[in-house]
C-alpha cells in the first residue's frame, strides 16, 4: 500500500461506509431485530470449513457493524472485530451490549491491524464477503494476516470471486482487465442494502485481486494452503438473469447458460 493516492482512496471509501452504517442497521437486508432474536448470519459452508470455534480466539477483519463477528461469538469463540468506520464500530459495540455478548471491537484500517491489536495473535483470522475489493493490494493484507495468526491457527477468507468484477453488468461478457492494479471508481447513490436510499457520499474505489497473487502470497508468508473452494453462486443479484433460490438464499445462473465462479473460500494454516 505504498501508492501516494491510498490515503485519499481510504478517506473517500470511509465517508461512504460511515454514511451507510445507519442505513444498513435500519434495513430489512441486515434484519437487526431478527439477529438480536438469534438469527445466524454465517453461511453453512463457513461453519463447516472453519469448524468448532468454542474457546478459540477469533479476529474478524473489516467486520462492518459486527453481525458475523457476534455470530462467531454465539458459537463460542472469543471474538475481536476490527473496522475502519467509527459508526460501524459504535453500532457493533452497542449490539454486543444489547445481546449480552462479550466482544471487543477496534477501530482501525485493516493494514494497521497488527499495531491496533497490540501485536496479539489469534487462533482464527477471519474475513467475510466483500473484504478484499476495498483494499489496494493483497500483499499488505497477507502481511497483516500472517502476523496475526498464531502457530497452529489459520486464516479463513470467504469472498466474492474476482472474475465477477471483470464482467459486464448485464451479461457474462468480459469488459474489465482481470490483472489491472488500478482501482475502479464508482459514483452511485444508495447501497446494496437499500438501493433507493438517499445518500451524499457516493464515490467509492474498488480493486480486483487475482487468486494467483493471493494464494502465492499466503504460501510465501509461511502459511500452508489447506483448500481453495470456488462456488457457482452469489448472495446478491449480480446480474438481472440470476435466479434466486429461497431455500438457501443464493442467486444462480439459469440452466443452459455457461457458469462462472461467483464466490470462493480458502483456508491457510500456520504450522504449530
């Protein structure tokens, strides 16, 4: 993250996220009342691939306002959430207090996580959907997570597949360079949780990161790649032709059309 433009990128993105936190908290998409009543926000494959977390320390990077973090806490993990948005961290702390769960939430840029967390190491370093797209480079992210995970622990990431970002908004036609290091600049009102929301801070910067760079970086940092699983479904309506499956909350390409990976998950462990 040595680009001199990075401070501006993060300031612009943070302004957008800060504005959208109260919109997300009030939205049907996040269903905060349902969560407070016990709804689990983690995907079944995340539960299966992470495994039993009871008694284990878990740090959730880019945690937004903490629903996934607190879902891991409900499963027995000792959790810490980290996010760069002050309103998000404030909401996360308030939600933890409302449901009576002990959790730590830290306000910091993910690239500063090692220092912000006092050099602590964790059994599980977790990042969920929509994480890496907001980061200028994966090398810095790999450096952070490799220092946060203790011997015998692992890094777990579930995210959107970068190939999806190269495709047009109405077809499976490639319109963007998969390997470009330059950010995509967007200027769009509203938010995925409420498309018609009235918003002011509408400019954001997003990046694509090749899986090859990510996997190679993790391996070269001394971590062992346990698996990389690609999935042919999304959790939002990326294209108008995707078909929603209410039984599992996924969006899938209709039969007869070529399929592409839309999400993936990986785990990388540090030898004990």
